C-alpha cells in the first residue's frame, strides 16, 4: 500500500491547555492516548494509542463501559 505512513502506535499531537504529564491519559479532539512524555501547552508530544494502561479515575466520576 503506497500511502501507508506508520503503524500508529504512537501519534504526535500538540499538548492541550494546561499541558500533559507523562503517563496521563490525553484526549485531543476525538483521539485518546497516554502521554509518553511531559509537555507544556502547545508543545508537540507523543501519545501511545495502543496497549493496556492503569489510569486513575477522578473522584466522583461515573464511567460507563464502552462510552467514549
């Protein structure tokens, strides 16, 4: 396939407002991943979009299986 670029296990994104910390879940638009590095707001960083991670849940937040 001549238009293949990369597997997509890691995607470069721009850190959202407030920046990101390595290991935190990050939602950029509709793309979710886990930050591989710490980055300030507006800096480029990579997020992992593949794998299984143990992430903390905000207190009082209700989660629904399968919800975006």
